C-alpha cells in the first residue's frame, strides 16, 4: 500500500501543492506542523517521502532544514520549483481597512513586507503555517483577522481574497526537496545534479581548492551555504548543490573531494528540475 506524503503544514499549503504536482493530484498527505515532526514521521515509517522547502528566491535558504537532512542521514531524491503567489484573504464581506491583524508563516510575512508597510494599522502575527491560519479564520469565524496564503487555500476554506500577489518581488520561487530515508533510485543516466556536505580546515585557500576541483571537473556550482558546527566554535560545514552533464565528471570530482575534505557526504543525487 502506498504511504501518504509528509508535508509541513496542512492541505491548502504550498507544500501540499508541491506534493500534488510532484506525486499526483490524488496523493494523500500527512499534515505536520513542523519540519521536525515531518522527519519524525519519516523515521517512524509513517511515510516514505517528505516535501521540504529548502530555499526561496526572495528570503534565501531555510538553513535548519539542511541540518535536519544531514543529522538524520536522509537523502534528497528530487526537487521541485514552485512559483509562490501570496494573497491576502479574510472572511467574506471584509475589507483591508477592517483588518486589524495579519497572521501567516514568518517567511510569507517577510516576502510581503513592502505591501504590509502600506497598512501601519495592521499588526503582524507569526504562525506555523499559511493554510492553517486560513482554516482557523473560518472555523473560529475570526473577523478583523486576515491570512496570507495561496489561492488554493482561499478556495479550500471559502475565504475572500482582498489582495492578490502581494509579495514584494512578483517572480517569487521556492525550491522544494523530495526527501527519503535512503538514496535515490534514479537511473544514473538521468542524474545531473547532486547535493553535498563537507567540512574544511580553517586555513587559507581550503575552500578555493575544493571549488577549483569542481571547476576542473566541469561541475557547475549552483548553491553554496555554510552552517556553523555547534560543537566546534568557528568551524563550518558547507552545503553545496552542483549540476553536471556527464556523471563520470561528477564521479571523478567526488573521489577527489572525499580525500580533500572532512566528513564528506552525498546528501542526494537526482534530476535537475530547472532543465
């Protein structure tokens, strides 16, 4: 029996939308109010896949999620880029002038801060999930409270959209990873992207040397993110995404980098969704 997909948030959230587009519209989901909870469900065997946001084109990386994947020895097996359109919504019959508070996920509030500055009378309140706020407004009949969420959430919970596409930058994408307990089963010929993690000595040129290996082996660095090592002050782990045309080039670079870096780990090998 096919297990449901774990998502952060509830039905109507952007994670739910990605699960439907990646796995199919009839896909069942396990609703989790945090990424930690989603990982717990994966580790307990309640699901075989998590949809997990990793970065946004406006707000940047969701750094704790990189650590979750690393610390639990999980694998990225795919990715999906979703165009994020934020909409202001409330109970029917309301206007923006009547709204006293806007509740949403901190990332959504950050992405819409320019629009929200136009309404200084509105108090901003952080919540765990965009769609959950929309649901709570309906269930509790909350007048004067608005949510920032997707049009799918507005439709699902029968809310009125007061303003469309209120994010600061209209082209707003989030990259989501598909995460499993084990490595990808993608055919080698289809693999043209990988996510890696490694640590380096704190000395001059150590990072540059690794980057030169990537360049010499015809790898394209598409993402680099550092994360402090909690148990070793001023030492960092690096998380990188690379793309390549020939798997053998990647395999060669991989072998060299394993010798040069500390705690080298492949977090996933999969198909580049940007092609």
